[in-house]
């Protein structure tokens, strides 16, 4: 029965995306079906075969190495920031300050032509398989390890050249990624093998859900990758270019930090206002827990377990994944209580392994505000519910496909 519910849940999540689609007539169902088959096959491969886990771990280690290099610069300028959070880095140092290395590095690779070449061929291959435009296909892979704000930051020229509707697709996809800088932190709190399984599943899920919610028909003349300079024009001097890249990265960090603080504080304010009613159970977390209950049940659980998981899911959406991982870490790592069931361990871990929450909305809107013109930013901001819906559905779809093979 529970396996049937799990399988049925996959189709329910896709049906919800279709129900809220902004352009139902132009949904490319053949492409959706192909990517869904690939996602299910990868879930099987990553959960049943060691080779798949090793491959993802190796790639993750490479990007973690890059972030560790960035930490050397942070340690020189702000050493106390790396130890002030109970002996570990805080949100700014782990997720944002590495932007000061990642953005200039990728800009340099673009400047010398390596990244455009890589994008051209990887984008063509992924676009052929998934039916996505070239840049959206590459973006989905690039954000697998670099995270949403970093990828957006190194894609400014592309964002400027794309329509507001395509920019919205990228914003929606950005709700479903993580940053390589914190993958190591995740694996200390929840099973690392499930964290690494979640990352590629989220990417394929993001392609599926966004292509249903926000279908885009891109003309061949617009399906191009924008380079840093046009042919026949003189390049900006390298160090002038590099200086502008670093200053742009710093500006982006300030915008994102301010926006995240505001969004998280607003959520806390709403909870405080709820508390004035005297109903202590009335919180955003519990409200979303009730909302998430039927979806948790569709992941293959009995009523009691589904409601417990739904509360964790609701808490994650209102706060972030770290809050929930901290709450369940001891039980899930020791396989106790609800998490004596391996199905529960993989489902919750995969669901938690993404940035889909209210705080991320602030990060993404803040990033676009510093990267695109007012018209495009206003268009994205007016579709915030679609961004949140996309993030939730991708997390549910990934959890459902991973849970199919672990009971």
C-alpha cells in the first residue's frame, strides 16, 4: 500500500505542477517524460550502486576544495567569523563570502574563453536530451554544486540578454539547489549518501517542474550563450575587468545578506503576532505542517509518521534545512524512533537537501535585483508564489523518486 502511495505521489506532484502551469498548451510532455525516466533511473543507480555515489562525491569534493581555498582569504581578513558560530563558520562565511572567489574565477574562465566553450558543448548535449534551451540546461548542472546566488552572479550577461519569462525559469530552478560550501555540513548531520543522491535528483526535478509551470518556446536565434565580449570588439583590460568582477561580487553579497535578514525577520514577526492569540500551536511551521501532511502521506507513510514528517517539512520551509537537520540529527544518524525506518531517513534527507524556503526567496530576489533591470526584477518578484511552489514540488518529487527504492 505504501509503495503504491509513493508511486502515485510522483504523478500527483506532476499533476499539481500542470494544474498551476502558466501555459498548459505549450508543455512539452515528451521532454517531461524523458527527464522523469532519467531521474527515476538515477535514483535507482544512486541508491543501489556504490559507483554512482562515488562519482557524485568526487565532484562535490572538487568544489569543496575550491571553497576551502576561499576560506584562506576569509581567515586572513575575518578570522573570528570562522570560529564565532560554536566553532564553525556562520551563514555569511559558508554560503556568501566564497562568492568573492567563485565569481571572479568563473568570470576569468569566461574572459579567456574556457567557460563559453564548455557551456556550448555541455549545453548542446543536455538540451538535446532534456529538450531545454542550451543555457537553461547548463544552468541546471552548474547550480548543482555552485548554488543559486553564485551561478546567477556569474551569469549576468546571459540574464541581461534573456526575456523576463526565461529569467523567471532560472529563478524557479534556483529554489532547488544547494551550495557546495555547505554540503560537508549536511553530511555531518544527516546521511551523506542520501545528501549526495538528492543533489542530481533536484536538478532533474527542477527541469521537470519548471518546464511544466513555466513553459518556454525559445527561437533558435535566441537559444544562444552570451559571451563576455562581442566578436570584433576590443576586450576590456584584464585587471580592470577583474576589479569590476570583484566589486560586483561584493555588492551582491551585501544585497543578499540584507534581503535574507529581512525575510527571516518577517517570518519571526508573523509568529510573534500569532502568539498574541494565546494559541501557542499557531505558528507558520505548524500551519505549513498541516498543509504538507497529505503530500507527506503520498511519500509512503502511515498517518502518524506522515504528520511528524510534515511538521519537519513545514519547519524547513519557514526557516531552513539547518534548523530541521539539527533537530533530527541524533535520531536519524542513530536510526531511532521514526528514523528506524530507512525509508523515512532517505525521504526526509532528500527533501531537506535544497534551499527551498522563504529565506531563499529573499536571496534570489536580492540577487536578481543586483543583476538585471527593474522591469525583469519586478516580473520575477510578482511571481514569488511560483518560485516557492516550484521549490516545494521539486523537493517532493526528488524525495518520492529516491524513496521508491529504499524501504
